[in-house]
């Protein structure tokens, strides 16, 4: 299935990015003055090489069940969460270097959007109803912070997938903001069809999702 090929591609690519992040953190700890230029070269060469290798992998056939696809996609979501934690630390920009930080954060956001869309395909092709939310936030915004806490509570209690994207972070991300008409933070796109602008309460999100205790 095309979906399963894309899912395997994204999962493998994410593991490479996580390894790359850890490598940069370790490398930066040595304070090498030439590290920035070396990282730029390594970053580009690794992406180019791995892109080619993964492209070859995509040519192989897959005959997987929906259960396996769902398990792998759930694992991918967990890996994205781990990467988000790395990029969300107070010292992330300092540890990674500003250029690497912005590159990886953009890559992280794009992967979240890809995974968000893969869940749409999975739900449609496998007739599933996994609740999915895309959450647009702003840095240093009290309402966005409160919305994040509400969503964290829901994720802990229910099987909900939440993808947090910083609003207006990059022109490469504008396409989905424009598609959904997202203009302010916090904003939620719930199950691909319901948009909520402004802070949305725990009870309201739960009602829209249709989850029960």
C-alpha cells in the first residue's frame, strides 16, 4: 500500500533526525569553532544520502495489515513527541546552535504535519476513528500555554493524537495554515473538520471529539 510505504519512509527519516539532534548536542559540547560549518555540510550530505537510500527502499512492496500500520504510526507519534521534548527545552537553541535549531524545528513541524495527514489516510482506508488534533500555538502566549495543558490532560486520559505547530513559524508551513484559515493562536483543528479559534475548554474539546470515560 502507498500509505504503508510513506509511513515506513517517515518513521525511518524521523529516527535519523533524532540521531542527528543527539549528535549535534554531543558535538557542540566540545565547543569546536569549526563545528557550525561542519554540521552544515554533514547535515546536507546525510539528508541527501539517506534520501536516496530511502527512495530505493520505497520501491519494495509491502503487504501489511491495518493493525500493523496503526501500531507503527502510533510509534512514530511517540518518536515525534520525544523529538519535540528535545527541541522544547529551555537550552535547546543554545545546545544545538541557532541555525541547527531552526532547521530541526522546521523539519519537526513538517514531520508532524505529514503524520497528521497519514492519520487521515489511515482512518479513511482502515475505517478507524482515531481522534486527531492539530494545535496552533504562539511562543510566550498565556492562552497557548493553557491550551497545551488542557490537551496534555486529554492525551493522558484518552487515545488522542495531538500535533502542536507554532503559528507563523515559517513560510514552508503556511500552506496548511491557509488551508484551514488559521489566523490566531491558540487554534485547534479537530478531526480534520472542526476549527476552534481561541482558548477551548477541556469540556468543549472532549465533546467535539466524542470521547467518553
